[in-house]
C-alpha cells in the first residue's frame, strides 16, 4: 500500500465534492484509509494569531 498526502481546498464546490468522494470510499474500507493530522493546521493558525497579536507566545505567558 502506498501513502499519499492530499491537501484539498474545501472552500469551493469541487474541493468539497472531492473530499466527499474520498470519505465515501473510506467508509467501504476497501482501498482508502483516512489518517487525519491537524497538527500542521493548528500550528499555522497559532502562528497567524501570534503575528496578529491575538495570542502571546508561550515564553511571554509566564512573565
């Protein structure tokens, strides 16, 4: 089995449709398995919030 990492832009209908098809195939369990890892997205969001001044970096929280 080969492992393939996809990033799907679900802001448009084609991306939502593609993700829906992949999820349907995964329900059957025949040849598609989904391993969800949100760590990268969480890190990007946290960095954006820090840059925007919404949250403080960890080293500044304990000052």
